[in-house]
């Protein structure tokens, strides 16, 4: 005998519900999370020569060097910056 139907029914009953009774509240909470996201991330350069990176998002040019190893990078550029092995994100103290 196959129990496939019973298993399917049990799984569908155990799923959390994603319906929102108050859509305005959901939108407000979502906007609050977005606005609390950091606008900048801090990166430190660990390489031996200067490194120039041009942002694809806004054309911002970042020049990392020993004389200025730490830069604040816009949030939209942070993912691209993480691809460079000579740069590491500095995590703020909590």
C-alpha cells in the first residue's frame, strides 16, 4: 500500500502560512528593514601595490593603497569589492 497521499497532506499541513492579514503592516516592516541596512561597508586593503576599482553601479573610483588602506564602500559596490582577494571587509564592533 502506498502512503504517498498521506505524506503529501502531512507536509502541506506543516508548512508555515505566508498570508498577511495586515498588508500595510507587512510593507511598513519591510521598508523599515531596508532603511536600516547600512549605506556603506568598510574595507581594508592588504595588497602590496595600489589598486584602482571602478564601480559598475555608479562610476565611483576606489583607490586602495598603503597610504590609504581603509575605504568606506557604497552598499551597492560591496559585493563587487568582495571579489578582490586583497580586500577584506572590516566588521564593526557590536
